[in-house]
C-alpha cells in the first residue's frame, strides 16, 4: 500500500530532507526514489531531486517505492574473530560472507546473496567478536552511528595487567586519542581480569588503544549490546534478521532492559 503524509511544517523543505527526518528513508534513498519516478506531491510526479514540499501538500510514495523500502534488510550477526566488518584487504574474509541459509538462526524468507550490499553499522575489528549489525537501511544506520547518534555500545573485555582503581579511573575519564579527548565511559570489573566497557562513541580500535594507554593488553574483546539490541542467545557465527520492533527501538534509542550475563 502506498505511503502518504501531509506536510505540516511552517516553511517549505526539500523532499529528501523531510523524508529522512520523518524516518522513512535516508536522503540518498529518497533521491533514488525520485530518480525512479516513485515520489509524488499532490498527485504530481517529482522529477527534481531539489524539489521542496510546501505546508498543506501531500507527499506520496507509490507501491513500488514502499515495497522497495520494506525489503531493506538489517541483520544481527554474532561475529567470530578472524572476520573483518569493513571492506576486506588481501587475505581477509568479510563478515558478510557468513550470511547464508546454513548459518541462519531461526527462520527467514530473505537470505542475502552476494549481490546484496549489507554495510556494517559500526566497527568490530578482525580480532574482536560479538554483535555486528549489517544493513541496507540508511535511516537506521544514521540513528546508530550518525553524527548526532549517542547510543551505548557494551563490551566484555579480558585483559592482562593491573586493573586497580587508578587504572579504572583513567579509563573512565581522562584519556584522549589522536589529540581529542574521549567521551566519559562506564567501565567496571566483570570478573577476574575482565572489564565491562559501555561507550557512546566508536573511534578506530578504541578499547584496545585505551587499554594500551593504561598499560593493559587486550586478550579478548566481545560486544554484546548496541543500544537496546542484545546479542542474547545467538550462537557464534550465526545471524538473524532484526524484527520490526527491534528496528523501532533502535530508532527511538530506547534504554536496554536490565543487563544479564552474556552467554558464551
């Protein structure tokens, strides 16, 4: 069924920007829909990607556009060590290669083939394990890792070295990377030589570099949560599509439920 909405803002606004602000699609996706002739204002097809919509006008996406957006796939993968989340270099294996019918956890009618381009939402380096999101959804990507995103990411980290209170205090506040201070982090003991990190940013290899600065060596790094989305009982090396409720929770930035012990 076609999607329609009346524009009620006070001033005219570019169609692609309004669709992105409304959580319908990203600006780039909106421009692709316009180029395909699938966007209409008051029944008139929009051909100009710079077209603005005025107060009181109704914007409609046709059935094909709506179906195209609904087919956008986002999956949660329990990534093992040894796979890269980003573009692989020579000799590296991309995590997206694990997305097959054989490794699916549960049921899904949508098994992404090699022609699908599911991009990782956030970094998880080759030596790290745990929750990795891969998606075609530009709106969701912006909500999780966009410039204004402020979503928690939770990790369990096994380290070698002194994990006394002075070290924890420095990790929580007082470090900088690449000449820029880090946001305050929530860091606590989670067992013998194990730390729980909760971060609101994602600098390149951030936890490993933070630990280096305070004399700790990272032995294992495992991400178990992004915002309200938890890895739960998803086995290592397996994946599943996220549900519509999980997508909505990520877009809202819901707080997670009470943490529970990660299953290893």
